[in-house]
């Protein structure tokens, strides 16, 4: 059975085929545990006397490790195989969750680093599978749905994490992790059969990447103008997201306005709704849509500014409207840029550019949580969010002037 026959048989039903639905469910549960940890970790860290700089470093280590590993993760996955590496990834995920229970003897920063390493491989495996096995016309929709299920946990887990912490403290944290870890392993049943067939199909039709090609491919990608601007856009998008994710709970406690769980519910609800509703309408024709990309950046800019000024207005709804604006921008940015690069850069070095591009996304989040976390100790949360807004606006202006440059001779 050749590649096309396997893919047609395995993914009959398009982006909603049984095999892909199993991957979406696995993605949802995997990131549920991460979102649960993300909500409680800053609160716990502050309760034991850590400052914003330390909290930002602990939170950001997760993505910092992911960022450094992703460019090489594609090669590792290719050589080990999806079938064999997926159980290893899920076992590692469960072990990390157990380490949180024993974290009195293990530094939090070490546990976060391990969690980032596991997440780096998991996200790349799933995204590579989706992009390999969907035709070009469905690729944006498939990526959007994968990202949708990856973000769904952020709709409910922050609120559940807040309740667990408020009602039971660390015992609630431990109980939540145990449930989510067990459900993730259960949901993995059946994916082995799918990934085995996928691996056979892909290996029979693609030549393995040689180690000697990696450096050349990385250099060619990093100096590509399409990749450079797309990466700048992605970094500016996730800087604000990183600051919001790491410090919103503490910001709400300090200012006394709003509720962090409700804010994340609204923001993530917009992400989920927008991504599902617009999944078939997102541009995926290989052209650089500067107006649309700029519009998404402006939406994020407005959202961050509203979050920053909300305490001065005394109106909680201002902060929640900011969450709506941020959610809309984040919802569509990654699938639009990833689909654009998949056409412009092609499939020849897909594993390389995908790993690098996800790393750029992680870099922005790391800057938002670690660098701006340090800044927050000196200038305060309001100025920190305004700095993030200024970065997004600056890149939006650059995007507005880039249309001819980006669309000239792909």
C-alpha cells in the first residue's frame, strides 16, 4: 500500500476522521494538565515568597526548553519513528506530573524544564502528522483544529485551577494532576495503530533527513525573508500572551479588579469560537495578506492596552473586552502564518522550518514571561502590558509596509 492509499484509507473523513479526532482528544488532555499547572504555579510561587523575576523564570523555563529543543526534535522523531516515540512522550508526561507531587525534593525550575522538553516533542509529532496527512487545501483547517483542541483547555482549566487552589490548596493541585494524567494515558489508546500506518506510508515515500543537511537547511530557513517577517510577527504576538499568561492571576490579586479565571475563560472562549468559525475562511493561498495580519496585531495591541488601563477605569468589563481582543488576534495568527510558510518554503525542509517557527512562537512567550517579569518588578504590571502593546503595534506598522516585498517572487 503506497502513501496516498494509506492516507486516503486512514483519514477518510478529512479533518474530522476518526484518527484525527483521536489525536485532537489526546491533544486536549495533554494540554489540560499544562494549563492547570500554568494557572496554579504563579499563585503557589507567590505564596512561598518568590518575586516576579523568579516567578517569570519558573513559568518561562517551560517554553525556553521547548524553544531550544524544537529545531532538533524533527530529526529525532524521524529517526525514532512516531510509533515508538509517542508512548515515550506520554510516559514522560505522566512522570513530570508525578514530580510536581514530589516537588518538595525537586526544584520547580527543573520540573518545568522537563515539562517543556516533553511538550516540544508532543506538539511537533502531532503537527507533523496533521500536515503530512492532509492535502494542501485542508492544511490550514487541520492546523486550526489541532490548535483549537490545544487551546480548549485554557477555557476551562484556569477556572478549575483557581477553584482547586482556593478550596484545597496544593491537595487540589495534586488531585487535578492525577486525574488529568490518567485520562491522557487512556486517550492514547488506538493512536498507536494510526501512527504505525502513518509512519510506514511516509517512510516509503520520503528520504530521511541527513545530519549534514540540517545546518544548511537551518541557515537557508533563517535567512529567508518570508520566515524572518513571519517570525517577527509571531514573536510580537506571543510576547503579550506570555505576559498575560504568567502574571494575570497576580495582576488581578494586586489591583482587585476582575477575576483571572473569568478572564482566561473569556479570552480562550474567543480563541476557540473564532478558530472554529473561521477555520475554512483563513487565507491559505500562499500570498502574504499584510492587511489581515496587521489587523490581528492591532487587535492584540488594543487588547493589551485595555488590560493595562482597566484598573484606572474601575470597570471590570474593560479588562474582559481586552481579553476578547487578544483572543481574536491569537486565534488566527499561527494557522495563517504556518499555512503561508508551508506553501512558500515548501515540504522539502518542512521538519526544519516548522521546528524553528514554533521556537519563534515560544521565544515571544519566554520574553513575555521572563524578561517582562523582571521589568514588572521595576515598572509595574500596567507598564509591562503597555510595553507588550507597543511591540505589537510596531510590528503591525512593519507589516503594513511589507506587502510588495513579501509577495514579490516567492
